[in-house]
């Protein structure tokens, strides 16, 4: 008989290989199940319900097998995490369910790595321990593992639930005899329009005088291609307004303001020089005289 340490090392290697293999098989089965569901949806769309009910059992069995492989993967991870407890001669109570479930379920799977790990576990704990696990005489094998390995046809309720889920996923109205309450009510209204409940009362036409008084709609005619959305309020501006572009607002400069301040004094001096012919010498930079003023000044120069 091989030493216990070497057997545990081999078990550790096979557990790692089993975990990788189990994950790969699960991914493959999931991809195949998606293709089968798409085929079931086509059968339902074509109205081949009986054929769909028979073929959907393969999908149910595939899902059950995938769930079983997932449980066995968890047990392999548990044994790998507690690999130190396998050094003992007797099986630890915390590992007994995982070890016996693997011994019980491994021959019913196609995972060779898991089957080799099972052989190493049988070699480690003996034939009597393996016989108890195979027959499940002490009930230590997980109930969900035993349940998923049972070979029995699925219930019709489960088959119908699978078909309804496939039809809902692919947007197929199945079963066709079921109609939503809202659609049924609409159909009833269309079939019996003479009841008077679903029809609106016809209004009397407007006269010419009322039409002339009516205000035309504001949205009549072509709309402007340019539209301005009002700004949203913010903490800085609670009442924003839309400002349209217009002519620029001219503001007087500082030089213009200075000229405006000097204008009253200049006008006062010009009024004073109107009575004095010689006052035009002091008028520098004032306002422009009119024609009569120029004629008067020219006559004064001739004298």
C-alpha cells in the first residue's frame, strides 16, 4: 500500500484537474443548451407544440446534469481547501459528505479526472468505506446529488414552465390561446362598437360666425429652423432669461464725457460774444456760426 502522503499528493493533483475539467464541461453544456432553446423557440413559432414538449426534456436533463457538475465542483474545492485533513487515517466528519458524494456520483459522469480522484479516495479510505458510499447505506451522500442522478421523466408542469420561459425569452406568443386582459378588452370594443360606451359623442360643427371669432393657432405655418432652449436655473441664477442678439449698445467714453461737461460754459461765452463784434477772437473751438453771423463779421472787418 502506498504511503498516505503520496496518495494525498496525487489526490490534490487530480482535484485540481477535476475542477478545471468540470468548469470546461459546464461552459460547453451551457452553450449547447442555448442553441437547443433557440430551436425550441422556432418549433413553438411554427406551432409544433408536441415536438417541442418532447425535445425540451433533453434541455431539462442537460440543465440537471450541469447543476450536478456544479455541486461536484464545489465538493472538489472543499477537499482541496481542507487537503490537510486527508492526512488522517479515518475520514474527517467535515469531509465525509464531500468524499462519499464524489465516490457515489463520479462513475455516473464522463469526467475522467474525477473518476481518477474517486479511485484515489477509495484507495485512501478502503473498500468498506467505498461500499457504504456506493450504496448510501448510512445516508451520508448529499440529497441533492442523489436527486439529480435519478432517471425519471420530468413533470408536465416543469415542461410547461420551460416552454413558457423559452417563449418569453424569444418574444413568441405562446400559448396562443392566452390573451392579455387589455387586448381582450380592446377586441371586445372593436367587435361591439354599437354599445355607445367606447365611442365619443360627435360635436356639432362650428358656424361661420364662430369660426371668424376663433383665434388662429399660434403654431400655424412653417417653424423657424433656429430654436433657443431656455437655460436651466442654477444656484447662481435662479431666474434665467434668454437674451437675443441685437445692435451693440454704445457707451460714451471718458473723453466724450469731458466734452459734454465743457459744453455749457462754451455756449455761455458764445452768447456773450454775439453782441460784441470783437468777441469772435475769443471764440476758439466753439460752435460753427451761421450765414448771418459770418456776413456781419465780414462787414465789420471792412470798416
